[in-house]
């Protein structure tokens, strides 16, 4: 048995349509951002389709809250001993393959599909991303996306660089720090190990809680530092994501113009989608894949 772990914060009609397709083959677990209000009809739909769901974390962009919501979904899904494989997706994903073929591809698979790179070797927007864990941030309280948040971020970076802040040293963090996407496909033993590691390394968890974009660091750092996973680790995750601005979003909100490129690749999921711009693309994908 395989599970879909879905992190949702908007687009409930699309979530319903997507989970209705996936629930024919997968167990579905959803975390709804607490800012997202579910109607009685929404809850009735989830119950009818036997979809497991929780709404426990107020999710804020740039903070550990995204990672925390993922952890809570993992803990919930692990209660079912029959689940052997876990797929982490967002509420703005769509399936890009035939659902049954997707399920069969991962049946009896023990490989770990995860995008990762050494954080010390990467810069984004001119910043070494290692700073996002080495320094202190509090984006559960400050809106990172606001104009104030952008200025605040620059001040935090410059001040802590000047003061030579080193959270790794203070917390005794000796692991090589890795980063990558939160979206992954993981066998059960890997999920169990990630949670066991968090539970037994409170200072590592403290690093994440006081970091920036920590959902993009935690699994990569835990998994890539564990030698027994090395032979099973694949640097990739079968997701189509267009890293450009489109329809007011970065990464892009996909539409029918992206169909040919999606078909040419080896993808199981695509993101990001919105009903306003992506409906025709999703209709064509469903027709092609017979979903």
C-alpha cells in the first residue's frame, strides 16, 4: 500500500478532483493550513472518499511550519503498518501519469527519490543558502513575503554576518547541511528514520525551527548524512516545475502551453496549478492519461 501526503492551503475544488482520482489506488492524507476553512460539504466529501485529514499548523512561507505540517502527516500515515511507500505533494500539484501506472511504478520500490545538493555550494538571490540555517530567523511571526519582510530579511542577514553568528557552533551541529525540494517519494524505513532522527536530535530540530525555508533542508540533511541510504538515493523526484514567473507566480502557474514539455519528460506530478489558468492543461492531461 502507498500513501499520498498532501500539503494544502488553497484551491479546494482542485484538491477534491485530484484526491478523487488518486484515492482509487492510494491512501490519501491531507494537512490543511489552519488558515483554510473547510465547509460542511468539504468535510462530507473527505469522509465519503475515506480521505484522512488534519488541520493543525498555521503555515507561513519561509518558516519551519511547512516542515512541521509534513512531519505531522508522516506521523499520521505511519500509524497504518500496511503503508510501504510515501509520496509528498502539494495541494497545487496534479498527476501527470496514469494513476494505476504511477502506483505500479513504485510498488516494491525501495529507492529514495529526493532532490538534494550541498547547501554550502549554492547561492540564491545572491545569498549562500547555508546562511538560512546558520543564522536565526522568525518567519512564523514575520511575513517574509511582505515589503517589510524583505527588508527585515536583508537586515537579519547583514547584522548576523557582521556579528559572525554561527548557530551550528552554538547548537553543536556537525552534519553536512543539504538542501532541496520538500516534494519527495520515500520508502517507509526512510520516513521512520527521518522522524526518529528529529525526535532524538532536539538541537537539530531547534536549528530548523529558527531557520529559513527549513522544509527544504530537513529531509535532505538527515537522509544524505546516513550512509545506509547512499546506494538507494536518487537525486530527482519526477516533478515538473517551471522555474520562471508566469500568471503572477514563481515558480510558474502552468497552463496548456506547458503540455508538450510535460509530455516529453518523465514526470509523475506537475506543479503549480490553479483552476483559473490550468483547467485546460489538466483536462488534456487527464484525457491523455485516461484518469
